[in-house]
C-alpha cells in the first residue's frame, strides 16, 4: 500500500510525540511512502525551531538530519510542477486550505496514495473530503 505522509505526521518518526505509535503502525503496513516536495524543507524548519525552543538537543538534531537524509532516499517524492500547482489551486477553490496544506493535499492526490496521514487537524478534516482513507496520528 502506498501512503502519503505530510510533514506533521512524518516528524513523529524521528521524535516521540503523541501519535508516534500509530504512525509507526501505519509505516509498517506501507509498501511505499510518498511525500510532498516541501516536506524536506519543513522537516528542517521543525528541527531548527525545536533547537531554538530548546525542546531538541544539538546531538539529537544532528542525528535527525542524518536519519532524514537516509529516509528521503527511499521516499517517493512528488515533483513540483504545473500539475501540482494546478491541483493545489483546484483544491484551494473547493476547500479551506492554507498554502502549504494545499501543496500537501495536492501532493497526496498526485501520488495516488491509498492513505493520507497527517497530524494537522485542519488538514485532516479537508483530506477526509478528498481521500477514501485518512489517518490522524
């Protein structure tokens, strides 16, 4: 099964948070993991924000960067192109979405994922209108 994972859910792979266990179970069932073209950037933004907030140690941040780089070699990364932009704009007209949430949702659609996974409540609500199967972690 191909699953699409947004950044909010993916970070649960690297840091123990509420929902990490449910996310690990979803990963165990996945044959492929698809991500948006903005996910790598958003993960690094999260790492840097947590370093500044002192909720992440420098050593853990260094480990995270290495793990993220390893994992991205295996993820199916949706390509940023005209199709993605058109789909994001189409979804914005039909749903209440912020910019990056529109990119995430459009990426999920274009990835042909069977399951959309997020830990963003607003994105989850909109994804339920688009995907047959969604998971909030």
